[in-house]
């Protein structure tokens, strides 16, 4: 995915605001799944504004300001599906079942 495509997907007004080429390094794209994955992921990331992020969150510990975001997380399952299709081609996302899956999801 090009830098421009990334900004269009994550921050649609980023192209107009001249944010292209503001990336500072490589990225690591991931797909998380499971019970409350979006809610849990966003909790781990912290608030968008690092000053409002709790210590121990990624943004709370590593982000400097809103304009220099260190991570992105989808805000809904629907947007997550759209973003997955932007970052990954068909067949690139592999299904995986952890050893503790049955213990975590037992009823």
C-alpha cells in the first residue's frame, strides 16, 4: 500500500492537509480477532490524544502528540474489514488457533 493510499484509508483528509510523506519508518500491519477485539485493541492503544492516554498504553507510553501518531486501530468491526482489505490481499491473512483458545472461549 502506498503512503497516499494509507492516508486515504486512515485519515481521508490527510491528502488535502499535506500529510503525505510524513511517515517516519516501516509499519507492521496486523489483524486481530476474538471476543471484543476492537474494544480490547483500542484499550491497549490508548486515547488518540497521547496526553489523554493512560500510562501503560502504547500511545500513553510512546506517542508525543496527536500529529505524530505511533499506531492505528480500527474503530469498528465494519471499518476493520475495510482496512484489512486495503492492507492485505486475499489469502494473505492466515487463521490461527492458539493453544489456550478453548480455555479462553469455554462456555
